């Protein structure tokens, strides 16, 4: 490699280096041109002075437009006033390609326009910062599970078994085998893997055909799911607590500059410490009713209910033991209450709501068969899943964390569509 990245520029103070990138902005002051150049790792000010370079090189900069690609060579000089604390005194400039009429100018643009041009908008400071945090979030997730000896299991994206609910399935024809569905979850397959490995996780895209227009919903999103043999619901919540604290601390350590760019108040993130609050669904309903919600016992929380509830707490809060009729078929019934199941949602503070859903799984064959029938699901499609309750069944639990919802909260975003490179929503399949 015969060029340097901007993020490494501090290692080359006083040296001549070559950078390759794109023109972010430029301005002139008499016989000096100031070029802001970015290369994906950072932005640096490049100074081109008439008389210090050949006239043809100096005049070349007049041709440069926003987002033109270029190669610059110069001497690194420390300057605390410059972006990143360094600037480059240029001795050479080569144009790679001149951008014509770049549509995203420094003037304000509407949200629809920016997402119609998402393929270009990714270059701007805000989405760039968000997606850098996303990258670190994913590294933190994988690092946590690796350190805690979970085994990665890659689960299928095409499946014949419903993981959550039939009302939100993307359906497709699978060759000569009939209908298949895009996966809502990898959980059922993780349950098979725990008997081989004990603690497992999967990480990949999931799909929900929800016709929802809320700021918390995507039709395609990324989820990390864990499954643990011999864990009950309380053990499962303990694990989620450790997990979330680990990834928030990772972001606070690695992403100070990005959070600053986003003007994120990090004090709520610094409060993400043990213990998290834990309240029952019954208690949550009482609190919501006192706060003016019209929620009735037995229904799941809507986004507004979660917003109201989480603003009552300064740290994440678990809500456990939801009504059976509002939860998925695979959750273990409560041992003394037939109307609730052993589960918990972890809600992020500041009004952001659910970021993790988890439960103890139903490990009893007969009980699980009954629940599948109650939900009017095809029993044949779950034969393999029921086998797991016939051959060495054990108590076990698991959970799923939505990457985009978690990133939305960590970055303090107002809408989930900013948290993924190319969002898929009810009305968006482009770009």
C-alpha cells in the first residue's frame, strides 16, 4: 500500500504522505485553497498554497466539486484548530474523478429526500457516525459471546416452521417442497443446538411482515439470539443484564467521537449498571393505568405504553411474566398461574422501550403440543422441534436482542430507520 489512512495521520507528523479519498468541502482565501478530504476513516484539512506548488496543480483544485475523488500528497502538520488536530500541506494533487451535480448539498434536505438518496447520504457525518457505532456494537456482541464460551450457530433464513406468529410471515414458494417463510427468528434451531453445545447464539437478519408505521419497526432487521441449557427465567435475565452492561460500556469506550458528533447525552448510558429494575407485568399495568394509559390486563404493550413506562426509570427495566395469550407458543407456563408464562422483556430507558425479549422455554412435550394446537399451527411442521422434548429434554431459556432498536437507543435517535444502512419499512424497498 502506497498511501496512508487519515485515522493514522498522527503517526506521520512531519512526514510526507499520500491520501486517497473524496472532497467533502472546500473554501478559498486569497492564494490559499483549503480542501476538506475524507477517506472513510476520518476528515482532514488539506492546504494548497499558490507558489508552493506548480501553477497547474494549484489550478487543478478549481475543478474539484463536492464528492470528487482525488489523491493528495503533502506534509503532515499538527494544528489543534484543524479537524482531527492535523492538516496536510500539499505538494501534489491528482483528480481521480469529478463528481457532477452531487445531490446532497450542505443546505437542509427533507427526510424522504435523504432516504431516497441513502446510497449517497451514507457519506454524510451523521449516518457515518451512526454506522460506526453500529460496527462497534456488533463487535461488542460477538466479543461478549466469545468470551463467555457461547458457540455460534448459523440458523436458516428459509424455514417451514413459524417462530412467532403467522400474521407477520413473508411467504415464498420453495421449489417443489411447497411454502417456505423468511425466518422471524433462529430460536427454534438454537434450541436443537443446546443439547450439543450447552450455550449457543445466532446472529443474522430476520423478517417481519408487520404493516407498522411506527418509529420502532422495520420489516428486515438484525437480531442476535442466545439459548442456554439449564437456565431458568431468572438466570436468563441475569445473563441479559451482564450482556447489555458489557456492550454499553464497550460503546462508551470506543465511540466517544461518534457520540459527540451525534450530540448524544451519554449520562443515561453511564447509568446502565447493576441492578436493573424488575417488575411484573401486573405491576407494570398498574403503573400505566395510574399514568393515564387505557391498557387492559391481557394485552401486550404498545409503543406508547413502553414510552410511558420507561420514562419512570433511570436504567433498563425488566417486565416479567406476561399473559399467555399475548406471548408465543413456546414459552413455559408459570408453575402456579395458568394465565401467565415465564418470560421477560427488557425495556430501555428514556422512552425507547423493548430491546430484548426472552423467556424460559416450554420443555414438556405434552404441554407444548397443546400450545401448538391452541395456536392453530401445523403440528407436522414442528415434529422435529417436538423431538427435542423426547430425547433428553432439559430446562432452558433464551432471548433475542434487536440490533437496530438497541442502536437507536444508544445513539439517541428519533427513528429506527437511521440505525441500518438501507432500511426496509412498510413503504420502502429502495434503494
